C-alpha cells in the first residue's frame, strides 16, 4: 500500500473509527518526539511538543501506530504511558 492509497492527493483528512486523522499526523508526532527527547530543547519547546503529542494521540491510535511500533526512547514511552495511557494489547 502506498500513501496515496490511504489519502489521495486531493484529500487532507480521513475519519477512522470516529477520529479525524489529518495528513502529516505521524510526521508531526515524530518531529515533536524529537523535540521532546532532545536535551538541547528548551523547556518551552518541550512543553509545546508535549501538548501537540497529547493532541495527536487519538489519531495515532486510530491509525494503529502503537499496535505495530514501540517508542524506543524509554523516557518518552514511559511519559506517554503514564500521562496519557496508551493502551497496549499484549498477547
């Protein structure tokens, strides 16, 4: 499957399980994760990244990002797990 099969060029968002998912959500999450984990980031930049990460979590869950990928940075993963509560289906 290619990106345009999920969201064609003329479509900017999709409704997945009742959640609006915009193009760029995963890329924005990755950019915010980099800011959040970068020791050189300012507290203000880290706070903005944290707010944006929290806002994106419903869409990231809807597309199943955390069903197939695990956040490698332990601090970020633990923060998301404890602060926001990503539910994992452990089999």
